[in-house]
């Protein structure tokens, strides 16, 4: 990181060195440049940027005040401290009027003023850093406002515009200078002005924010323009309203389409009057524009009453929030060139009846479109699923009871597995103590039985298949499994290349790769095995590729059947399948006799992070 640089200027070279040494003692991180004349300093300033300049007043050729004047006239805002031995009240006033940040007069013992000078330098550096940060933020906002297609604006407490982005010229035809002479009331359509003034007055009185309000305004040329407006109050230290700041988007095309929607409703009503589901249409303000007669049976409202209601009136708060998220998601899809214009979406929502009770409905909705495919409204069909939801709750309760019973079984299975492993360890110990020709065979069987017991216990805990999760470096994990199973690296080369770091249950992933690598190393008859991964935006693909004897079509079909049905031929395949499924993954086996085998495991990122 580059050091903060300051410039010291004084024709007394000995004093200059003393001043430099003092500052460096307390601030070694500050890099100091020193000049004995202002002429020399002017040359240096053209090459180097400084956070602060400290200059004496009486200097040969150009004195400190003339030097300061040249800097300020050239546009430099670098903090400036005038440090002089021959000062006066007049010099002090002039230095501050000319743009100096601090004035300090040397005493009889100039070094006694060094602490105060250091204090001024620290303040000046902080000021410079703050101003630089503000300048960067101002430039960012200016760039954003200049290029945004939305209109960014700010008003004072009276409602008069004091800031406007250039988008106003495109949206309403006014120049920035013209709009700064107007009050926000001036833009409203005459037919709506009174009602909008009243609603706006309530918002301003309460110092409230407003979100996505729809206003009909007039373009400079007199045409009608619809705006979607959001704004927040600007408050002073004691809560005094200083004005509003906000953003407007033009939605004229959408509003025109809304009118087209209303014109087409009559034709639609003829088909929906006798339906036994609640059929409805809604405009893009989420106001119901039509409800078929079945709504009275479903929600208790008459069709006429529903036209005074919005989606927010008919849904529980959580369901309304879900509906808005779905709508926003669908509008994002609308921006895609290859979108499906006939797509539908299904939501389960808690609906509010007229009597205050709630009823569950399953709504299928799609967009109503204008002649050119533009969205002009929403069409929905809602069916009563209250009985189904009650049944689901009953099933959930039963599942909880089953899980409790299973936990007892897990405890029992754990005890059995512990006892079996203990007995196998005892047999293994005696086998190692007794040297006989079947020792290796028995040891192998003990190893396989231990793995079988471990897998059996793991499967018994299926209800808690995924335990505590953490970051897993798969390369480290796989190398550990390879070292465990590859007893003779000179005969079988296993290359573990780049593998990702994911989030998951370390025990389950160790179990997964333990089974996979055991099969490849011990049963493939390969001389070379490669383990590597590929990554894209959606997820990871992990490859285990060998040059071994391959798998026959018959055996491959058995493995596929094992991985895709409940007919497991071994616990090894069962554990592999269950762990991959638990992390939303997929497993593919590519093989041919005599040409090796490649196992490909795919994991989506959303399940491993």
C-alpha cells in the first residue's frame, strides 16, 4: 500500500531537516518530500500528488502566500499549512482568505511548535482523504444518474425540484433547468391533480416513504405519461423534513395495455360464468377486474364486491409476499428473448374470506397479453385445496411420529453396529497373532465385514442422512482415500488433479469416495487412474477415469438398476446412490470391456454451498 505523502518547504535547511525528523518519528508511515524554495516545490507538485503542503511565509523569489495563490488559481485543493517565523495578524487573515487550511506562527523556540504542527498535519491528511472519498462517491452517483433510464430527482421541503437527472428530457420532455423551476404538483394530469395533491399531502405530513405509486402526468408536449414513482424523506438531525429523494420509471405502455385488458374482459366473462373454480383477472396494479360467480361460494364476496379489492385484501401477508416475488420473477423472464408466452405458474396461497376466516387455494396464473405480446394483466384460476392441506398436515404429523420411532431404531442399530465392530476387531487381533496360510483371506473378509457394518448403520440412519456440514477440500479427502486403498503405487498410478472445495457432511463424502475409490483401485485391474473435476455456473462434475478392464454390458445394467431402483445389489452402491441423491446430484457410468471405465458424479452448486 502506498504511503501518504506530504511536502515541507522552508529556506532554512537545518530547520527543514529538524521538522522532517520530528514528523517521521511519530508517523513513519508518512513519506516526506522537502524543498528549500517554492520554485522547486512548484516543479515537484507537477510530478507528485501530496496529501498536505507545509510552507514557510518568507521565501526567496515567491513567498508562501503567493505560492498558495498560484496553487489555488491552478485548481489545487490540497490542504495547506502556513508555518512562519515572521507572521502577523494581517498575514494570518490573508492566508486563510487565500485558501490556507491552517496558520501557525513559529515561536522563539520553533521546535516547541512541532506538536501543534503535527496535529494540524494529521487533521489536514484526514480532511484530504475524506474529500477524496466524497469526490469518488459524487462521481459514481453522477455517472449513474447520467446513464440511468429512470428519472432520479430530489425536492425541497416545499416540493420544488432541486435536483434532476437527464432522463427527465426523455420521459417528460423538460430540460433539467426547466424542471428545477417546477413543483411536483405541476406535473400531474389536471383530471388527477386534486386527488394526488391530497394523497401526497398525507405522505408529506407523516414524513413517510412511498413505493411504486402510479401517477398520471403530462409531457411537455401535452401528451399523457404514466409514471411509477418511489421516494424516501430526507430528514435533518432533529427529524425536520428537508425534502424527498426518489426515482420514477415510465410505464405508459403498460397502462395503455391495461386499458386494452379492460376492453377484452367482456368476451372472457362469457366463458367463466358457469365454472366451478374461482376464475379472476387482475390488472398490473393488482386490482381485481373480474371475478366469476363462484367467488361467492369460495370467498363469500359477490363478484361486484371483489372489484373494490386488491390482491393484498384477499391474501394473508405471507401469501401476498410470495405472490409479489413470483410476479417480479415472471417480469424478469419477460425480458428474455426466448420466453414462453404461454407459460403458467402455480402457487398455493392462503386466501381471506369475507367472514375473516382463511381458506387455502391453489392458483394457476398466466399473463394476459396485448396484440404484440406485451403483458397487460393477469388471468388466474383458483381451486379450493383446504382439505388437501389438512391432509398434508396430518401426514406431516404421522411422519414426525415415524421419525421418533426411527430414532429409537437408530439407537438400537448403533448399539448392534458397535458390538459387531468390537467382535470383528477381536477376531482381527487373533488373526494377526496366529500366522497361518488363510490369514490374508480372513483379514480381507474382516475388512469387508467392517465396511458392511458401517454401511448398514449408515443406511439405518437414513432419516438423518446428512449430518453437520462444513467446508470440504475434496482434493485432500480423495488423496486420503487413495492412500488408504492403493497399497502398491508403483503398479497402479493414481493421479488426483484439481478438485473443488464444497460444503457438505465430511463423513458422508468420505463414505462416498471410500466406496468409489475402493472399487476402482481394487477391482478395475487398471494401471492408471485419473480423478479430476470440471466446473460451470450450475455446478461441479467429478470424473474418476481408469484404463482398466472395463465393465460388461450385463454388469453395467445391473449397476444402473441398482442406482435407479430400490433393488440394491450391495450396500456400497446403496451408500453411493443415497449420498449423491441427498446432495441433488447425479451419477453416470461410462464403460466398455477392455477400454476402461469413467464414473461421473454431478453436484449442483446450490446443494453444496
